[in-house]
C-alpha cells in the first residue's frame, strides 16, 4: 500500500507506520541524550499513552529511568486495506524499542472510562509488574460514558458567561478570519466537566488503591493547559477551563486519600501549547500556536512534547529541587511560554496577522510540519512513494 496523508478538517485519517516509528525513535534519542542525575519510577502506568504528552511520558520514564510501563489507549488497529491510527503505530514502535532494552512494555486497547479497563489493568499489574509508583493521566476525549449510569456526556468548546469573538485560522484554506462562539449552557458546562474533569482520574486511583497495586510514595499527575490572555476566553475561562478547574479539585482529593495510607501525592502539571490532535480542534489555538512557535523559536525557547515531559520528570516530579508550583499547587512547566516578552510579541503579531501575511508573520509552516508528523508524515528518512505494509 502507498500511504499518503488524507486530511479531513483537523484530523488526518491515515497514518504511516514507518514515519511513526521514526517519531518514536527521535523522542527516544532525545531522552537518552539527557544527563539524568536522579532516581525515578520503576513501574509506570500511563492512561492515554499513545500520542502527544502521554506517549512522551512513556518514552521518558522507560528510556530515562529504565521503567517498566503499562499503557492504556483507545486506537484503531490496521487492516490490509486501511491504516491503523497514529497512536496504534506509535505504541507498537515504542513497545518494540522498549523490549529491545529489556523493559516490560505492554498496552491495553480499551475504553479507559470503563470499569472493565481498570479491572484489566489491575490484572496485568498483578501478573507482570511490581507495584506502580507513577500514574500518568493523559486522556483526551470528546465524550465519556459514565461507567455506572451508562449516560454519555459530550464536551463542548464554548466560552462561559458571554459570547466571544476571536481570530481563528482555517488550516486547510490558510484563511484567517473571525469566529463568534456563543456562551455555553449550564448543562454543557456540566457535561464538559464530566468528560474532561477529574472524576475519571479519581476513579482510576481509587480502583488501583483498593486493589493494593500502588507503591509506597506513589505519585500521580494529570496534564492540563492554561495559557494566558489571548487564549483565555476560549480556553482557560471557557468550558475546558471549568473542566480543568475540576482537575485541581481532584488532585487535592486524591492527595488526601493517598497521603495517609501510602504517603502518596497527586499534582496537576501545566504544559505548554503544542500541536496535538486535541489542540488542532480548538478554535483560536492553531493561529495562536503558529504565532507562538515563531516567537519561541526565534528566542531559542521552543519545546515540543518530549522536551516538556522530560523537564517535568527529570527536574520536577523526580528532581532534587523544590517543585515549581503556582498558587493552586499545580506544577508549572509552561513558564517559558508565559513570559511577558513572549506573550507581548505574540499579541503584537496577533493584531497584525491576516490571510495574506500569515506565512510571513507566523510559523504556520512549522505548525503544519508538526501536524503531519503526528501521523508519521514529513520525515526525510521515509520513502513515502514506496509500498508499505500497514499491518504492524
């Protein structure tokens, strides 16, 4: 099969197995190039392990600390006529490389919101691993089925309180325009919190703790993005932001439960804006990220998922110094993005950018490259005109 990118809106419906393997190897190479001076976790569970920050977490802990890892994902396997999803290929490439290193690496392709998934993970831990000393919660889903009631909640990307008009970028047509988004209803806010908040993170830790598979001193973290003024009306101060606030509540509740019995802790970790399948779907974010990439690359401070997660693991969660915490007790790894210098430059470009000068004022080219690399495309090492077996 000749595999080419087929883009539909903000999703690429094909993925290239060889390109995804190159992506995984590049991240492994970065981690192995780092000077790691601290001891880290040895048994890690990553919930949402197959792309973006979740995949980077698995790579960082395995190849940085030599950890055994168990991952949970929800991906489509390849057939003879259709490629698998990028997450499927990423996971298979990671497992192969980890096993070559003599590390345990297994993945369960399940609905992480279901009780059955938690039961299956617990069974795997008991059979194949020592107790878990790090749980990473990195799910990104637009909907969630309540495991008890069966009710399906759908999240929305809407502002809270008042209608918002902001610039946005159509990544297909490269058109910069304005979009007006109506305010969310109370039901929509509640549904988004149910999908993207901390309820499922709590259920995971409760199930793992009750089963006795968490180690003394266990740490757990859930990932979030907050941003600043330009993105706040559609992100931090919107339905997504309300869901993220619920993560803060969950972190406190989980810490209260773990601190007594296991001397454990839970943190929300705030990471910078990067191109992901999720961020591509959020109005405003593709334009903001394109401008941010230009500014941070010019400043020499740009980082992708593997750099951000490596900094979190090596310097914060398992570093020797005090955690970089904000007033809400979140770990902040996004501070380079939020400096006044960076934000002022991005805002100045934001007011100037149009469809006509997009490529001049932004790093939309870099945005596009990163988007296609999410699906294994755009790597010089891969011959995309060659026949490729989609089955891995």
